[in-house]
């Protein structure tokens, strides 16, 4: 009986250590857009970026991204999802974390923007 418990503990430890190792090695690296220049998103004097920077200071903001036409504000709270605002700030909508069949059409459509098109403005994590 003790032998079985020891084997079980060893197997659990091996699995746990493997998970830690692979998680550590699979962390995503930030993609640098336009890496051959010294311009960062903070240096860009673009109205959409300036509007996005205003969201960085809000209390429950985890991260802010911009695409060519949209600002994406990711909430810090569990299940908050993201709020999307048009470049001119005239309209916005929220997409909480829900199952795909419960998403609104607007949320489904905004998810079609490729991840590479979103440029990070700030991170408050």
C-alpha cells in the first residue's frame, strides 16, 4: 500500500514538474512591429493612439491595444473580456468572456481582426 502511494506521489510530481517546465518554455514573446526603427507605439502621434492612451489610466484596465480602426480595452476583472471603441470614439461595445454561441454578432465580427493587427499601447498587469 505504501509502495503504491509513493509511486503515485512520484508520478504526480513528475507531471507537475513537466507542466512547470513546459509552461516556462512556452511563454509568448511580445512581437515588435517595425523593429528596424526606433518608433514605439508611444512615439506615434496618431489620434487613435492618443485616444487609446486615455484608457490606460482607467482603474480596471489590464491592457489597451489599437488596430487601424478600433481600440481594444481588456478588463482586469475575471470574465470582463474587452471593450471595443471606434477610432473616433463615437461608439463602443463590450464583449464579456462567454461561450461562442452566446456572443453577439458584433463580438464575433471583431474577433475576425487578426491578432497581428493589434498593437499594444499599454499594460497594467
